[in-house]
């Protein structure tokens, strides 16, 4: 190991040699340097340095070598790293073991990790680096180019189109915190007093359930809309198309409901259910919203009833015992953003909220919750509930892998589009009738009572079990749900 004195002498001689080389002076005796630098001699002449020479030295060494030399210790810049690579074919330094001698090849994973650890990026021409969630377009480009999302532990998908497996989803979630492509923004916390007041004014009570809010952005100046039943597509001004992610029946229902009332949502307590707005309480859409509220709510408020046997994200375990405070949780999809791509409107982003709301024990006559403003202002005693809400929000992309959750978000997407069309002056009532008229065989009104919410959930579990779409369940979910009660013999 070199001593500190020898290191400084070595660096000084190297700088002097470089100075001599640039100025055209006689070279340093390299053998003298190799023998210990004791016999090194600089043979030359002394004169005032020229402007061009000074410029070359500063450009190369960032200073004029000599007495009074200023030195700095810092992270190398991208341009400096690029110039070093261009000149030396590698980054000189203790951390680099192997010099690249005229070699052109793909960098190894270990080399890339070493560069990123040292320089925070891979040095290159003007490279700019940032750390953030991947966007929908970036994920799409990566998939198109590499056929998978590059990352640790990710196996290459060779031309394969299929539903992502549970293990693959966990690997992607671990690296990116979401499934790339959703563009989903999520947050969760205890509600603020002002928010609770706005909710109370808007809905007439605190929603202890799930709501779909917001007006679509990125869609301006729509003057006419036409529905194409063959492709389940909306034509906007004959120049833009929007492929509906929901059925024609659901789109017609949403159009006519929003024509009369912008509110779409549900609120549940142990005995009564509220459906906000003009969505029919007996509709499948309303039942889907209620089911998703129960599904997500199982992770926030005990007891766990709808998700027994479900494999929660990151090994999460729902709270088993009630907390000390009386509270409700409400979930909200909103913030739907669209962009036009080659004449097609596509969803580029959305938001999800989970809010814990301290409520009074006394409820409204229709079962609606009333906010406990005193407990909201105190903001204490609800940490276990907040932890569950944060888990749902932070992992909402994972839970969107459940068909009914993804379908509910699609309802919110279409509802946001229709609110935008309504604000532009489009007659949604007329549009809804047009959609209904295009349906081949409208369902006849049922004279029997609609199925209970539990039956609706059982039907859903049977559907995903029959279609083998239950990757996040520990076993076939319909059988699992029924077997819970086999020991007692009652349901």
C-alpha cells in the first residue's frame, strides 16, 4: 500500500507530466517514476503560459496544476464520467477492477450495479436520471421492446399473452409498488374536519362504503356522441373513439343515472344499505359496488367475513378485534385522466382514496353515518384502522387483479367520461336510450326480489372459480366460502 506522502508525490508527478505533454516540454523519465520517483527530472524551459495552453489545461484538469492548486472532493458529474470513459475506456478508480480494452458488449448486471452505486446512473451522453413510479406509456414501450418489464427476478416472456401469475405480480409489486400500466395514484388517512363536512353536504350522510367521483380530464369540446353496438364503442365528434370497458347494459344505466344525478356510490351498515344518486338499488352495478366495499373493508374494519382464504398483498394480516373508536371507512375512485392516441381515447391515470371517518353511534333514519367532529379533531385512537386503509391504498393495483374490483373501477371510468359529456351539453338521457335500443334482447323486468348481497358475492366467487381466475385465493373461492359453514351445518 502506498503511503500518503508517496501518493501525493505520485499525483504531483503525473500532473507535471501532463503539463509537460500539453506544453510540448520534454517528457518525464518514466523509468525514474517506476523506480520510486526519486530520480524524476523535468527538462525544459520556463515561460509565461499562453492563453490557448491555459484553456487546454483547464478543460482537461479543471484547474492550472501548480502552487496554490485548488482541490475538491465530490461526486463526478455525468459529463466528466462520459469524458473519462471516452478517453480511458473505463472509469479510473479503486472500485473498478477491470479495464475495458476496446471491448464492445452488453454491460453485466454486476458492472451496472457498481456504476449506479458510484454515480447514481449509467454514465452516458447527457444522461438524466430520476427515481419514480413508471408511467403507463413507459411500461407499454418496455413491454413492446422487451416483451416483459425488465427487473430483478423477472423471467423473460417470449411472445406470451396471458394473465400474470401471483408470483410474478408479487415480484413486480416488490420492485415497482404497483402493476405497471395502471397509472394509479392512491392515498389513505384519517379524514379531516373540512372533508367530512363536504361529504355530509354532498351525500347527506357520511358514506360508509364506496363512491365513484370526478369528471374526466383530457377530453375537451365534445359536441356529438354516437354509440356503435357492434364494437361497444362511442364515437365522439366522428373523430375520436372510446372503447367502453363495461357492458352496454351498465353503460346505459350509468348514462341515464348521471343525466339526473352526478352521484354514484353506496353506503353500508349492518342493517341498511344506501345507494346514492339514481343508480337502481336492485341493479347488478349497485351490488358490485357493495361487494367491493365489503371486500376492501375486510382489510380495514373487523370482523373478516368476505376474504377468508384470500392471499393479501405482502403477507398482510387484517385486524381481528375492533378498535376503541367508532369509525367507518369509505373508498373512492376518482381523478380519471384520458389522452388521445391515434384517434382513440385511452385512460392514462386514476386515483384511489381510503378514508377513516370517526362517526357517532347515533345514525340517521336511513342508516347514514354522522361524523364525530370531536374525534376527528382529536385525530387519535384510530391507528389500527388507518394501517388497514393505508395497506389497501398502497396495494390497490394488486387488488385490481380481482375481477370485481377492476370492473368497479371501469364503472368509475365510464361515469367520469359521462360527467364530462354532460358538462359539454350532451344529452345523456338520450344517449342512454340509444344504448338500450341497441341491445339485442333487453332483460325482462324480474318480478322476484333481487338476490341478497351474499348471494351476489357467492355468484361472483363461482364465476371466477369456473373461469379459473382466482390466482389470489388460497383455494377455489366458491368452495372455500361454502366450506366455512360445513362444520356448523348452518350459514
